[in-house]
């Protein structure tokens, strides 16, 4: 089959594409910018990348007409725009209007469980999208998932941060809310096995794990898997705003996403039983099993996708990878250094492993202080780390940077700063002709931007000199 995958650079999109290719399908990936697609896909004969923005109907003409099925995986959970529900509805309308002109027979939509009478704005938006996608021209299959548990998922990483950082937690009362978590492996199984199943045409099914757990039980079971002793006290006086700040300061989530999660976590996410498990021959794993499988991937450095890499978690969104890729030359402050290298390949490997648990090779304490200060003013700090310890892809989050370009053939890495700044900043590394080049560029915004540059100049001299020396001597 020829299949369209929307949301191809998202958490589920990145994971489902390899599975569909293994099954022999031809995949058409719809992305807002081709630079965000992984370079390995360029070698895939049966994978085609096209640029399409579902908020811009004129770009959808790039989608071929001869497709048999489509996955709708577009979400904006952490979008900062107040009218995110309108954006989601517009995306769904534009998708539907165009897809109805193609040969598509089935559209598969991954939504969230929406059985509670009181729903958060995000779950209401998901429900609205489902209604919007219904059509007389194609069959709609909807899978509504509970909390998804897997390496790199938002819920998994937030729980991991809480459990591994806090031996004792004084937590909000919504930790007693019940939910039905499901492993990401099982979600992918439902999505792939439901493809082409005529029995599932124009149907909707809740998909969930075998247990009903409170968030508190999920935290404690996670601790058991990690062999950690943890104590949790829930208090009724913590407001949603305080709860959001609690998640923001302790975990790697942004404040906007924390607010969205808090609004959703007060609502029970309990699935309605159906025959979907027996129909597709899927027996969902328990929560503990899902956590164990996630750590197998983490310990093997095999995390395929992470919620942190989505541009909706970025402070620059539209056309980000193209607008900022060309580092400016004029009206900027620069710090340019070069050194002869002992071994080009080893230096390149060290550049590709920079950040996250590996650190920035020099002035680690200063980097941590900068991350802490960024967090205090509402920035992202160093919490995001990196998805893979040794590999970088264009579009990845890297501490408080975004990877604009990661090209090992050109031996070049360009990062764009996502910390709070009175201006814009780039950090570029390149290895060529026996040398390593390190270029820091800052484009100030007004007087405050210039004052900022001069105030941090002494620290830059120390950090950047030490960093390039470490890279050159790799």
C-alpha cells in the first residue's frame, strides 16, 4: 500500500514509519520542512518526503493523489497559542478537504480517551478533531489511547524525573486520579494492525493497558522497577498553577506543557471495553512491563523518538529549520576559534556526543548555572538533555539548543539557542582540513542585547577556549 503519514517527525510518527517500511509499504511523509527528516531516510527507496503544512492549504498540493491510506498524527499538546483548538480544527479541516480528492480509502487517527463527562481543553479538542475528520469519501478508524508509556514519551520522562530526583514527594491531590496507561509498543501494534481492516472502517475504539492505576501508583511502581524507595504525600491545597510550577521545576517539561498536563490529570482516563484486542490479536502489556521495555531501549541507547524534539516545544516554530539555518554575518557579535586536531574522526565523534549526560567538555558548573538561571526566568534550562547519547539528527533538542543542521558528511553541526535571551544565538562546529572550527554568533536585540553580550564575555572566553581545546585534543 501507498501510505501518507502526517506528523512524521513526531513521537509516534518517527516510530511507525520503520514498521510500515518493514511490512513492505511505500510511505509518503508529510513534513513542514524537509531538513527535519532523518538523513537515513534518503536511502529508503520506498519512502518519499514532501513538504506540507496543514495550516496552509496551498501547500497540500504536494501530497500525491494515488495514496491508499493515511495516518493522522497531528497534535499540538504544548502549543503556546491560546487558540490551539482552532489550529487543530483548521488542520483537520484542511486535511479532510484535500484527502477527499485523493484515492484514500482509510484514515487512521490516534486520539485520547474521552469518556469522562468533564474533559480538558486538549481532550475536547481531540474529540472535535475526530468529528471533523469523519467523511463520506473515506473510512475513518479512530484509536483512543490512554497515557502512553515508552522511552521518550512525555508521561514516561516526567514520571522518571519525579521518581529519580525526589525520594520524598509532597504532591498535588490529582495524583489520586485514575488512568489506564498503555505501552507505546502496543499503541504501534494497534495502529499498524488496524491498517486495511475493513471491520474497523468508520469505528472508534479505546486502547489501554490491563490495569487501572492512579498517578501515585504509577510513580510507586516506576520506583519499584528502578529499585528505589519513594514516599509520596498528597495535599489538597496545591492549586493548578502551583502544580504546574511544581512539574516545571522538578521535571524536564516546559511550563506550558506542564499547565496542559495538570489540566488533564484531574480527569479520569478510563477506557471502554470492546472486542478490539481479540480482533487484532493484541494482548497489551502491564505498566511495569512497559517501563522495563522502555529502559531496555534507554540502556541500549536506542531511543527512536522523544517528545522533547518536537518543534511545538520550541520557542521558534514556523519554518524554524530554514529561517535560522543561515547564520547571519552582519550586526552580530562573534567568537570564532580554530585549532589543529589530532584525529578528525575522534573530534567529530566528540562533537556529535556533546551535551546531555556527556556535558559540554569544559566549565560544566558554569553551564549548569546558566541553565538554572534560564529556568528561573521561565526558560527551558538544561533539562531536556538529548535523545541519543552518540547521534544527533536535524531538529533534535539538545539541552537549551535546537539542532538546525547535523551533517556528518560535511562534518558540520549548527545549533540555535532556545534559552531566554535578549537576541538570537547560534553555535557552530565544523571539522575540515585538519582543523576544528568553533563559531559562536549572537545577534542582539536592542541595548539589553548588547549589555548581555559584554556581561557574559569573560565567561565565554573561558568556556569557549576550554571547549575547543578539549575537542581538538580528542
